[in-house]
C-alpha cells in the first residue's frame, strides 16, 4: 500500500511544473510524509540493532542446543536450561493466530524473543538476526506477548500468554 501511494505521489510530482515554488513545497511535504510513514520501523530497527549488534545465535533442534555468540564469547545452552521464553510481537501479528482481520501496519512483522536461562543469562534476540517469528517456537513453553509497538523493553516483567490452537472453520 505504501509503495502504491509513493508511486501516485511521484506521478503527481512529474505532472507539476518543476520551476515553481509549489513544486518545492510538494517535495518537502512528500519527504515529510515518507519519513512519517517510516519513522516507527526506523525506530524499531535502531532499537533492535543497538541490542543485537554483537550477537549471533543458532538453534539446533536435533541436539536441543541454542548457541549464542556475544562479543566473540560463545555459549551453548540446552533447551531444558531455559527459564523463560517469550515472543514479543506486534499486535497485528495476531491475525495469523485468530484470523480477526486486523489492519496490518508497516512494522507488523517486527518482533523479538526474550530468552532467559536458569543461570541468569538473558538475551533479547530480534527477528533481524534470524526470522524465527513465523516458525513454530523451538522452546516448548514459549509464551506470546502482543503489543502495539514491539520495541525491546528490558524492564518489562509482564508475562506472555500461552497460545492454544484454534480450530478453523471452513
């Protein structure tokens, strides 16, 4: 939708006479609109990047291991060492869960995984590292938390919810 809107604005801009003050005002408004539409995803990208810039993680479901490398230090954890596992997702992501047809927004596919281990280690792994959100969770007791704007909030103590499978009516 945003791409179609942008194409309409570009075509409209080409129709304006380019030597007028109105043309300059139009492109200032166009730039402002594009920035306004994309400001929330830009904030999320900076938030996720600042948290995950020195982190890489791999999950091996065959040996039930999660390997996290942070600042060159590599640690491996077994799945039973996980104390808490929460997916923090955008509110609109619930469409894939309950089919309520919420309007999607430009940051609907953003989210992160709050992963806490029994030894006290805690990681906030965003889907910019790996797109794990659309797959089934690899940790059995993973809970979900749906928020309007899923930025990484380290001191948020609210628990997620356990999802039940909903039978679909055909």
